[in-house]
C-alpha cells in the first residue's frame, strides 16, 4: 500500500512541482502536525491529531473517491500489548470536490484525526505512529513519511471494572434537542415534494460525514420518486439551513394516502459530545399538503393589455394624413373596380387581413432571439445604449411630427412593392397591403416605435412584441375590411383637412415626452444622475405646457391650416385637460409623489431630494441590518441571503420583489399600491422585503453557475433573473412571492396584472401572514440519541 501511495504521488507531483512558483522550501513550513491524548473514564482514551494547514495548502483524506488520483493520508499505528485500537481513525473537516478527478481534501486551516484506544498497561508507554501525506496547493510537494512516538499514561483501571462499565454504564440514552418537521408541498394534482426540515437547538449540531454515521432518510408509500433526495445545506459536514426534499409522483387515487418514513442521524450536543440517533419515525398525510401555485393568468392578461394598447395606437394612426385618406380610395377600388362584387368584397377583407399579417410577421425574428435565452429581450431592453437609441428614434420621430422634416422609406422599396401589386389574385392584394405599410411609415412608424419600445421594456419576451404588432395591425386593417363589407359607411367619414395635421402635432408632443422616458432609463442604468426625478418632471412640465399653448392656438406648427372661426369645443376641452395635467406636475418638483406619472418618472429614491423638501428618512431603532436600506418608506434588502438571515432572526416571512430599475409596472405598484396605509403597514411590520433587480448590471464577486440550467451567471441581475424564470416561472416584472422559514411559497404569486388593486394586494399579504403563522405550528418530532459516557469532545 505504501508503495502504491508513493507511485501515485510521484506521478502527480512530477507535473505540478516543475511549474510551481514561490514554493516553500519545505513542506513543514505550511503543514504542521500536532499530537495529543485525551483521556476518558477508566482505560478509554483518544489520540487526537491536529494538522495546521497554512496559506491555502492542504492534505487529503484517508480514502479517495473512485476515479481520483490524489494520494491519501495514511496513519499506521504499530501494534503493542500496551493498548488496543478501537475502530479506525476518524477524520473531520473533509470536503469532496467533484470533477474529472474527484478528491476529498481538508479545506480550511485545520485537519483533524481521532483514533480511539483502550489502555491495557498500568505503566506509561509510547505508541509508534507512521504517517504519510502529500500537501498541495497550485503545485504539490512529493509524498512525505514520518515516524512519531506518542506518550500515553498507563491506567490503574482493572479490566473487570472496565467490562462492567462497557456492559452497563457506557451507553446513555437521552432526548435529542435536534428535531425534524415533516410535511408535503403539493405541486400539482399528481406531483408532491416531501420535505424534512431540521430544527437544531442552539449549541447543538447536526452533522453528515462519511467517516461518522451519515444521515439517512427513508420514505415509504405508493409513489414514484422523481430524481434523488435533495440535501439541505451543510458546510464542513455541519448543517447550515434549508430542507431535505424529495419529489414524487402519484396516481390520483392515492392522493389521500399517508407517506410514512424514518431517519437516523449523527450530531454534537452543547457539551461537544458526538452521538448517534435512534430511529425516528414520522408520517406525512398528503391530504394536508401545503398548496402553492404560481398564477398563470398574468401572461394572458399582460398580452391582452399590450394588444389593446397597441390597438388604440393603431386607431390613432388611422387619423394621420398618411393613412386616413387611403381608406375611401382603397375600399372604392375593391368594391367598384371589380366586375364581381363578391370577389371585390373578398379582396377588401383580405386586404385588411394582410395588413395584420405583415405587422405580425415583423415580430418573428425576435422569437429566434427569445428561444436562445428567455431573458435576452429584457436584458436588451434595459441595456443603456439601446435606451439611448430609443430616445433618439422617438426624438427624431417627434420632430418629424412637429413639422421639422418628413421621414419616408427609400423610394425603391415602395416602388418595388407597388409594382408587385399589379399581380392578380391574393398575391397582388398582399403587395398592395405591403405598399400601404411602407408608404404610411412616416406616420405609423413613430407610434409603432413608441409602443414596441414600451412593450420590450416591460419584459415578457417576444410574445409581447407579437401581441403588440397584432393589435396595431388589427386596428389598421379593420376599417378597410369593415368598409369593404359595408361600403355605404364611407359616406359617414369626415373629409380630410387641416385637422389631420393637428393630430400629427399632438402626437409629436407625446412622442417627445415618451422619448425622455428612455433617456431616463439609460441614465438610471448607468447611474449617471444626469436626469434625476426633478429634472425629468421639469422637462415634462415644459413639453405639456407647450402642448397646452398649442391647443389654445397661441402658436401653430409648420403645416397647420390657419385657424378660422375660432377654436373648436373639443380642442378647448383637450387643451384644458393638458393644462390641468401640467399644473398637477408642478408639486413633483418639490417631492410630491405625482402618482399619475409613476410609470414614467424616475423613482423618488433617484432624486436630488429623495424624501421631499422638509422630509426625512423613516425612524428606525438602532443601526440598519447589513444589506438593508430605506426605499418607499420601507426597510428593503437587495440581497437574498442577507434578507433570509434577517427574516430568520426576527421570525418574519420573506416577500420577494422581482423588479427592475426600468420596470414601468413596478413603479406603478410602488407608488399606487405600496403607499396605501394598510398595505404599507403590513409590509413594514409583518414582512421582510427583498427587492431583487433583474436588470442589475453590477458583477458578483465570483461568477456562479445556475443550479437550474448550468448557465454561467456573471451579474446580480443574471442571478435574480435566473432564479425568477426557473424557480418561479416568470420573466416579467413585478412578481411578488412570499416564503416561509423553509423557503417554500406560502400562496400564489402576485403581479401587477393580478394585484394592481390595493385591496387585492392587502388581502394577498394577509393570507400570506396567516399561512406563515399556520406553518409555524407544524409539529416538530424529537427522538432519542445514544452516546457513550466516555465520548470525547469533537471540535
């Protein structure tokens, strides 16, 4: 065995030590062995070997995994009539590293070995120990063997007395202070997650170690295991937190069964004595399983919301000079220019359908991007340079609408599409629809660009864009189809005139206001603080103030017709509302919430005066916990681990807030729902709020690998986005999730679409609070443990 050890070690070190830099002169400079003897009752004792490992150097465990090539540590005690070995040497602090060549090493600055012996000599004696090891860091020292003589005191305890102790007094059974909660979480009608949650008393430790008795959990019932048992968190063999869990599937007929189980474990009590547990039995009734769900209506509601918003934008586009005059002209062509009226009617309807189809097809390439990474469009939309592009695009479109210049697509595009429209049948109709889309771009482009920019910044992937395109195209194509079916309606259309340019100018002011939203996004993304809340509101006051003056006729745009006969009633009413809105914005310069623009303006925390003039931060006794800050009048964490630790300390449930710095609906929820007194009180007093920004570009100290997809996660935003999409099945924000002490969801998630009503959000919080109290009453099972009276303290 010793020869094999040397051969392996030499092969390993030959290739590492050659290239090593700054190697210590001797292995003894970084690896120090210390020997001691701990005496128990009668003739029991333990030889304790402590190895100090310096500067990141380490030695290996006594047994290496299959496939490993690292040289193990060997301890060989020379036999003697003066003592007797009891069992094999045990080791503490071992960590297993997986990989192409798995290995078990002692991480940290210490390695500990313990060998129990029984003293058989009344006189003092010495035990000869031969020990071999190899020390490695980036490089490895050659294997080293030493001899050590360990002095041991003799024992006056007679063998007969010792035998009596072994038979009667050595083993002691007591009630454990390590308990276990057992329960099930219902994932679906046929899928459950069986949970075992350790409850460990202060100064006690639950351990799992291959050299001791490993923790064993057994479930019994009529089910099929789905994957393997997922372990709780351990560090250096000692339990830290979380639960053991096992996914199972069942038949519906077995949903009322009771899953039975048993477990055994090892631990260390408050006096440092190690012990083994007796078998602990438990039962898990599936009928009492915790039900948790993630709402599936949000996406549907969100898509329909985007569809109707884009539909409204399409209706507005119909009123522009590029589109409106085309309606009677095109419909008349189909209804009067065809010998067969039924055939003309069919072509008119298909013309409207092809307009819808063309706009939907424009969104198809985005699905290719989305399939690569569900969060890629969200990452793109929150990318600073892209928001600058959106700003410039909308700014230029706004100037065009205001009459500065005309934006048209290259003439060869429209000419080519127009030439194809002469083809017969549906192909010709399709190219006529394409010609309309190209010719009207100067009017539809700004509106469509604004809608799609907002849709992409709201998250939700490529389907948001598809539904937005569909709504816009449906609104543009619908009039052509309807007027083809009912041609007499054409007589009811108002005649074209100067009012169409007034619509364009009005839209130009709106485009200009929306453009600054994207400039604000870029500013927040970079943390430049060039366009903070007060300046943003001042810009909007200027834009809408100028719009109100335009509507009241104080000035006119370049292509406007002269105002004759005074202002119309509608224009006066609209101007009045715009003026009222402008005045409403003014207090926002001094810290007022101005909730009507909460979706567009930077949050109050991104402000020159975050608490308003004369305001101050909320009162909090003592120092804020690590990782916490005040936002929205609440103490909020931005790191999940720190939030969990504080929630555990104060005994409150967690509320995860998946949000984004540029999330429109997140700002609406914070301004309009979180600010409500009953909601704010619940969040402040009964929950620990953790805001996880999925667009946070700050890099983590070290890249991580997603436990769900294996993808490398570099920034904090990557981590929170991956957690949300993989564990909570959404990539739109905001999403709110409440967790119990074990990290399990307590009720369905909440979103802007499902809980934008303050009363609903309050009820959701109250339900989570009640469920948290209920789960705190889950029974904890305690069993008996056994250990020898002569057991020696374990570090």
